[in-house]
C-alpha cells in the first residue's frame, strides 16, 4: 500500500514538474517575441541579451521535459545538464561581444515602456515558477529539475537587473546602465554553466 502511494505521489510530482516546464515554455515564447520588438525599437543590448536568455530558458525547459519523460537510470540527466551548461556559455559569449560593441561604439539605447512592463511582470512570474520547480525537484530527487529551477530563479533575478538598467536609462538618461546591466547576465550565465557541468560530472 505504501509503495502504491509512493508511486502515485511520484507520478503526480512528475506531472507537476512537466506542467511547470510547459508554463515556462509558453511564457518565454511569448516573452521572446515581446522582447525582440522592444530591443529592436530601443536598440537595447540588455533587452536583446535577456531575450536570448529567454531562448535558452526555452531550450532548458524542453530539455527538462525530455528528461522527465525518460527512464530512470538512463544517461538523460547527465546529457540534459551538459546541454544547459553549453547554452549558458554561448549566452555569456553573446553578451560579452554585444556589450563590447555597444560600449566601444558609444551607441545610446533608447527608452522602452514595453520592455519595462514586460520585465516587471517577468520578475514575478519567474520567481513563482522557480519556487514551484525547486520544491517539485527536491521532492522527486531530480537534479535536472532542481538545476533548471535555479535557471528560472536566475531568469527572474536577471529580469530585475535588466529592469533596473532600462529604468535608469529611461528615468535618468544613464544610457550606459543598459549595456552594463547586461553584464550581470554574463556573470550569472557563467556561474550557472559551471554549476550545471559540475552536476553532470
């Protein structure tokens, strides 16, 4: 009886984990479109960088859904973690190149009300999703879901950092706050890449 209850709980948690990932996927697909429009209109490195981060979050969520559907004891978990780590390294490279180009050219990003509203809502959504994933991953003992919960948490923190840069640019005219806030994404991307790769070892 206890084994049956445990199996039922495990199935319920797996369904919950997949649902949280599907919600994250849907949110980020819509968010990428909004951020792309806002980034192009404002010429914002920070908004563009966060849009690429959202693309990686989409990939990470897809990887976790794939892993959650796999058989226990398979190599899916290790491969999933390495895919997530590689994606974050690529994000860090992208941010570094774009930030250097923006600062060296002296290009001043414009203001984006759409970007500000989108980022503010994203902060709240990502923090809520991260908490749900962390709890579900802990109860399942699933390292990939727990790692991806940190990715989602960082996504929320990055949204807050980018929001600060975009708001400072709009409110105080500090154009350099936009590309500088993008560097926060770079730092966290490298840290998360290292963590995911270590977990996969």
